């Protein structure tokens, strides 16, 4: 992986998007939009290029083609490689393949294998939607956690038993290889990579520019049973809004339930139906995001950040950030603010 909280990239790096016949224009566009919008001090942080197995027109799943001027050589010096889905190639099983369990139409061509073989060993590789089928077919996902669109999950599991499939999440990251679910989850994945490279402030700015939610955790469910509440049913939205305004204080589950005039049991069930996670998981994630913002944007000490984010103590904040991000609060601040910007006592 080219960027992380402990080893941030030193400057702009190249993102190469490998497209194939049947590419979904939305997936191609979202990669360019998200990475292309990332800036710091008026400087673009990424160079995004599109390549194909052969330069020229590439069919999409819409009624228009895209003209791609670069071939697979664009992968040679890419720091991040993204493989969007293809309606023409991914998750395709021939009758012979279904009957015999062998290779069929869905297997990548020798040309595609050769193209991916050009990717640098230290490059970050990601897929959007059923692009995960390509990464799995060339062995990049063996032994790794991965996800794909929920409608293709069972087929993926049958074809690639060596992959640790997580069919219910938005995106995964495992040792520099990342996968996402449907098209919208590709936006979440791009923001996740930008956040890992350059911090929450840059990722939040990209989200504001593109008018999308700044952060949906990868472990959130792909599909929630009640994404839009039925008119006659109460929702948990008021409780969530209240919690966000009071993250600095202890918040009990019964207190949230009372805000919606529900029993704890009903509130917990309704909350999970609407968000895909439990109230405790949601609260922890919101507090982590609050802490990241405070570490990047303020001069508050780690103890104060811990209190203001609702973790109580610096030790608790360290434990939660280590579990969620793999870094300490001080290391996170040092990465995304720079050592010259650290306030006095910040490393306490």
C-alpha cells in the first residue's frame, strides 16, 4: 500500500484505472472524480489515468463507448491501480462452468493476466463492485478478506474458496489489496484511500465537493432492511442527531431509546435496520471520526481530544485508534499535521 497513517505518501501519486469492455461509466467516473478532487494548498494530490488492454474505443454497459488512449503500460508506474466492474466479463458463468465447476467465460484472458502482471509489487490494488472477480482470478485475493456486490456473493464464494469473502460489508482492505461492493461503495472506498493517504480533512473536503457522506465505515452493511423509514414508523434519526451533538459525554443505550420513545430492544433492532450496525458500533465510529478531526484541525492535547470525543481518557483513545486505524493519536497527528505543527504537550 502506498499510503498509510504511518507511511504517508511524499507527494502526488498516479492512480491507474484499468477498464474493459462492458465497463460501467459511473464506476469509471467516480474514481476520477474522487481522486481528482483531492487537493492540499492548491495542489492536486493524485494524477488519475485510464488505460485498457489495447488503446482505442472501449464498450460500456451504456449506449456509448469511451475512447482510451493508454494501454497496459500505464500500469507500470502506478502507485494505485483500480479495476472497475464489467458487465461483459465479471460474474459470468457458462453452462459448462456451472456444470463442471471449471474455468469458463468468467476467467480472465491471458492478455488481462499479463496486464495485471505489470503492476508494481508495492502498488495498492483496488476493485469496484464485481471487479473483485478479476483480482481473485489472478490470485491477488487468495487468503485475503474481500467483498463484492451482494448479488454476486454466492457465485464468488463458489469460484474462489481461497478468498475470505465478507459479503455484507461496503469495502475491505487486506495487506494493500482493497475491494468494494456496488457502485456507491466505490465512492466510500476512494474516500477511505484518500483518508489513509492524506487524513480526514482532505477526505472530508473531497466529500463536500462531490456532495457525498464524508465517511461510511467499511464494516457497515451493504444492504439495510429499512434504509428509508416507512411513514407510519418512528426512526432513530433524532437519537443519532442528539448523540452527535453530545459525543463528549457518556451515552447510554436506554437514553438513546428514550429519545425515540422506544424500548431498548425495539430501538436496537430499528437502529440496526436503518444503519446496518449496532448503536455501540455506530457511537464508537463517530467518536473515532471526531477524534481524527480534532487531532488534525486543533491544538488540543491528546487528553483533551479523548475527553471531547467521548473516550474519557487518553489510554482509551489510544486503544480505540489502534484497533480502528493501527496508529496512536500522536502518530496520527504527526502524520497528518506534520511535526512542525504539533502543539506543546500534544505528545503527552
